């Protein structure tokens, strides 16, 4: 198995995402593409995917899907297929994938430096921001991230996904390779996010605010304090955040000092009936 050299990855989003993949998944460099597998989480879309070295081109659909099915598994049985490419800002030719039911996702990749960090205009001073420590803290994380009418499957499937993710990330925190920060209002977790790092680069992971605590300036405060933690306590130089192109939270991140660095495009197909 050829190991991947993360420094060879062009996309900042993918390179920083690989920091976690290399700790929690099996990553194999096949030259033309990279295989990422997470045997402990076989139904995790972005824990089991193919990273191509080039953007989609006309006529590549069967080849790319064939690579996924050979390396990861039969998409029909798994209920999903996930494909990414290491060409920042490039959509490629995706019409054939869309015709077969794939969805293209586009994300804004934002970065923040020590110099650009600013206190956001909406800054909630009532919450306490601190790392998650207790079992109760980690249990609350699942409640914060739980979504009603989850688009990918049943409530049971979502709970399983969130619980597995919490266990995985907690191990990184306990090993000193990451931190999960929470914002607490009268002792109750209102929001949280993860941060992991390597070689001066920090990557944010799954920011969420519980629906009962939104639009109060809590997220901005949490992101700001976590940035300070990364810069001051961990000695990081640059923090990276990935946000959905159409998600309003990107404006919150920008109010803290994050700015657009690149765009990331990926393709995903899933069969919701497999996760009911």
C-alpha cells in the first residue's frame, strides 16, 4: 500500500481534510487516484470515497463509478457513491453524473490568519466557551447536531452516524490531536465545533448550533474563541473552514475574519431507502 503524501494535494480543503482521514481511515495512493476507506464506518459517505487527480471529463462516468465500486464496494448495495477531485475551483464535465442521479456539491473554502482574526459584531458574552470533557458534554453534541427530517435517512440512521462520529472525534481529542469546543448557556451546550491540526494548519470540523439557541451571536463567539485557542494555545498559523455555498453560516465565519480562498466541488449519489 502506497502512503499518501498530503503535501502533494493541491486543494487546501482536501489537504486539511486528509489530516483527519490519515488518522481515522485507510488512505491508499493509487497514483491516478486516492482511495479513502473507513472499515469501522462503512456507511459514512465521506469516510469511504475516491479522490481523483483530475476533474470530471466527458465520458468518464463509467470509469469513475467503476473505480469506486472496485475499491469501495457496489454502490447499489452500499446505497451511496462519493467522488472528489483534487483540482480547486474546477467543476469539470458533470452532466453525465447528474443524469444518473448524482448531486454536485459546491463549498466555499475559507481561511483565517492571526492577523485577520477579529471579534465579530454579533458576540454573545453570556455563554461559556470551553472544550468538551465529560460524557454529558459528548452526549449533548449528538443532540446539537441532530436534524429534523434528515435528508439522508431515518432518525435512527442519523443517530448512529452522529454517535459514531462523536466516538471517533473524542479519541482524537483524548490523544491530543484535536479539540472539540462547546458554547454553554447556563451549563447547557448550545453549540460546538471541532478543530484538528498538523504542521501549522488547523481545520474546523462540523460547526453546529442547537435550534433553540440560533441567531443569538453564539456561533460567532464560539468560532472566535476557537480561533484564539488554535492560534494562542496550539501555535497554528492558518485555520481552514469549509462552508456550503448556499449556507448562511459563511457570513458568520467571514465576520470573524475568514475569507474565501478556494472552491471545492464534489459528486455524491445516495439511496435514502438504504438508510431508513
